[in-house]
C-alpha cells in the first residue's frame, strides 16, 4: 500500500466534478517535498514572466508556460515518478498550482 492509496482516484471514465474534489488528489500527486518546491519555483517564475510580459516585452508571455511546466514536469517525472495531472485535468491542475503556491507563500503549507 503506497502513501497515495488513501486518496480516492477516479476511474478512467470518472471525472472530478469540482476543484474541491480534485485538490486532495492534486496534493497526493505532489507528496514529494522537492517536487512541491519545484512547482512553487515554477509558478513564481510564471507570475514574474507574466508581469514582465505586461510591463517590458510580450516575449515573456511566450516563456511563461515553459518556465512553469518545465519545473513542474521535472518534479513529476524525476521526483514523484508520476504523470502530471495537467494531461487529464488541465484547468484544475493549473488552479492547483496557484493554490499550492498561495498556500506556501502565506505559510499555510510547508515549503
């Protein structure tokens, strides 16, 4: 029994119907501390790139997804050894990244 077995994962045909239902699954897929840290760093860089895109040069907008997904996917493939939820739940996963980031920067979740 792995540390993730206590989180109910939907069957292949089943989908999460709300972000609230999805978020515990999201957290279970980010149990590794290094992976969480990579996600937070990537999300911080995305926010910075979006700000720079608005204020300095539009090309920062192009860099934003590469920064975010680059760090996150290293976390998943190298440390978590799982497949990013982005492939099946793109919007919930993106919302999860920003919620995790917010929880870390406000001290509600350990970095």
